[in-house]
């Protein structure tokens, strides 16, 4: 084994499911941001955790509303993942910019893109400072899945996006 930089470690754990984090903006529209770091924290009761960069507009929105929808997008939304990760929702309607169709999510005003493999509606229970990120532990309020959608994954440490391949 050789010593590597932590920034290169995700290439060793690929593929990793790509995610769009959906939060509600003050005008009621949905903000979208590409999220790479998330995990299930518990299944009984259901909890997820994720981290956001301290400069993220989504972080401000979560601090105010404490509600989120994690969307695991289909491969058709690969371009949207890139588009939503390269600009701020503070001044941009990202859904319109990247041409997304949005869907209602039961139990919340936050909308999510179509198609998605999985949607997780959650509320923030705890936060923790993690230097350049903030970790959120969230209580799951609802989970919705579509077995017919192929999710998009980050490969080679998020250098490439593609569906998972079964071997």
C-alpha cells in the first residue's frame, strides 16, 4: 500500500451514487445542488447523513427551513448533475437553467427532478462542524423509489458519471 491524499480516496471506493439535494428557497421554488457525500445512518428509525461545503447556498436554506429531499437521479440527468454543481442557486433557477422537469414529493413543498431512482424526504435533526463542511443528521419522513430508473454513479473519484454495471 502507498500513502495517498484524502482527495484521491473516493476513486478507491467508486462507484458512488450521485445525488441532488433539493431545498426550498424563500420564494417557494426548489434549489438544487450536486451532493457527493451522503449515507444511510440508521434504518430503525430511518436516518440519513450528508455534508455540505460551508460556502453552499443550500447550507443557508437548510439552516432556516431544516427540510430536504435527497434525489438519486437517473442517468438521463447526468448533465443536470454537472450543471447544478457549477453555479449558485442564490441567483439562478437551476431547474430551468438545466431544463429539468420537476415532480411533487409527498409531505413537502420541495420538488424533485424527474426521473429519479430514489427520493428521501427528511428533516435536519442535528448538525456538526466538519472544518470545511457541515454534517447533517436527518430524520427520514418518507422514501420513494422507482426500480425502472437506472441511477447515475460517480466513477474514478467523480471524474466520470455513468450507470453502475453489473458483472
